C-alpha cells in the first residue's frame, strides 16, 4: 500500500502517485481498516448518531423559535462538532491517523465553546463580536468535565509538530535506506506495526471524544432527555452519573485496546525473531 518517493522524481510522476493515492490506495486502506476496526466504527457512530438524535429533537421542538440565541448556537456548534468528529474518523479510516488528531482537537474546541454558551449565556455577546475564542472556553468546560483540560493537552501535544511524529512518513528498510511515503499507506514490516499501534491509540482517543461529545450534548439537551446515560437531574442542576451500560462499555473499550496492543507487540517480537 505504500507509495514510495523513489518511484517518482518529476512533477508529473508525483501527480500520478497522488492521483493513485486518492483513487486507489485510500480505498484499499479503508477496506483493510474495516476488516480490523469495524467494532470501533460501530461504537463511534453509535455515540455520534445519538448526538444528532438529541440535537434534532431540540431543533424540531414546536417552541424552537423561542430558544435563546446562546442556546441555539450551542446546538449548532455541537452539530458541527459531530460532523467534524465523523470527518476525523474517516481520515483515520483512509490512512491518515496523525492528521485526524488536528480535527479531533478542533472538535474539543467546538465542545468547549458549546458548553460556554450553555453555562454562561452572557458570553454570547462576546461570541457575536468575535471576542470569545474557543481555546478560552476550556476552563468553563472543566466545570462539567474536570479531565477536559488534560485531554485537550494530550491532543495539542500530538497535533503540534514534534520530533516524535515528524517521521510518520519516513521509514528505513532493512538495508538502512530511508523510505519516503506519499499520502496514505504503510510498508511491510516494523513500520506497519508502529503505525498500527499509533492508529489504535488514536482510535481510542476518538472513541473517548465520541463519548465526551455524547455526554456534552446530553448535558446541554438534558431538559428534553427522557433516559439520561451520563447525567442525573438534581435540584441544583445536574450530577455526573454514568449508567451501568456506559460504564461497562468504557471498561470493554479499555480492555479491547490493551489486548490489541499486546497482540501487536507479540507480532512485532515474532517478526524480529
């Protein structure tokens, strides 16, 4: 699946490689991805679909026209976040896992903005005047999600260029020759295992983000939610109280990731022998 730079030297040859990547290799990458990660795909899309369900119920409400501007824009922001998270997952699916992190980080910022508009309606005036930045809403988001800042920091570390990730498309073959890759795809051998492990870790982040988005949407739409999965209504507002089904799913996700990484490491050790 790898597109090697040594196969091209001129603009025309590179263009042929790029077109081949867009029309052929990404399709093959998606097919291989679906064979391995289909369960994760169903899990992520389940959370995203519920976000859309909760939001459309608010938008379709007969009294939707009387929704305050701040809350209405919180709904719109979450709708955009759900779309963007799907785009991030699709990016991983066709062979661009690292690039997807930039989109996931954007989703975090959209969620933070939505929570700020919901928790602090007066902030909408600053938002209209373009004086409210999403990055400045992280502190507000932490009022509902204490771990929000740490997760955002992890994504920022990956999204920003670092020595650890700049070599994503550079690998060495057995003779020590550097292999340059164009677009999606992986060479055989150790680089595939390394990229595969990275893909699993990033997919875990996307799964976690899908849960954050679902919980965030439920919190903002809680008034009309008949069967909350994350929150419990109280006299003073809401209390974090994930359902047994949600807790079980999170446990299963962690166990699945751990087992997958163990298999990858075992496979890598076997190849090294």
